[in-house]
């Protein structure tokens, strides 16, 4: 699975607006997130769109961007999601969401990462965002 930054922004926005529960239940809209994803021919009980969205949610949880949501993967490849009554963004999640919302910020961030030979992962996005914002403040 490749990280889809539009999906990351969408998930963070749904957590912020407290609509993440409705988002993950809408199986038809989840299927659109398979575009551009390298998907193998797995014998999997979950649809590809659900696997991709839940996988991104899992990455955001592990990265410390969201709280109050749990994603577990079973041995057969299916996912279970649990959402507390008050899922929320962490401070890092708010900073990432605001960064992804800014016009031109993503292009500047990717250019900065490319110039410094930094791969774009969740961890490096956190680091590069901090460095980039600090450089703008000077």
C-alpha cells in the first residue's frame, strides 16, 4: 500500500469533524481509494477500498496523529475498527491536517524533501513539517 496523502487529509478531516464513523461505514465511497494503489490478488474477505482506508487509519494511529480509534487486523486479513465516543486528533494530527490544507504547502514540502533526499513517510512528514515551518518563521 502506498500512502495516499489525499486519503490521509480526508481521514484527519473526518476525525476533526466527528464524522469518521459515517465515513468508515460507507463502503461504496471507500472503494474510490483503490485508485493508484498496488493491490495484489489476495484471497481477502475485505474489499480493497476498506483495506486501504483502514490501513491508513492504522498508520495514523501508530504515527500518533489520532486517538480514540482502534484498528485490528485478523489472521484472515480482515479488519475490525472500534471508534470511541470521542475520537480526536492529537496536536501532531492538527498540525499535519493544517499543513495538508494549505495551498501550495504540499508542493513546497515535497520539493524540500526531494532537495534534501528525504523519503516522504509519516515520520519524515512530521520532521520535515517542523523544519519547514521553522524555516518559514525566520
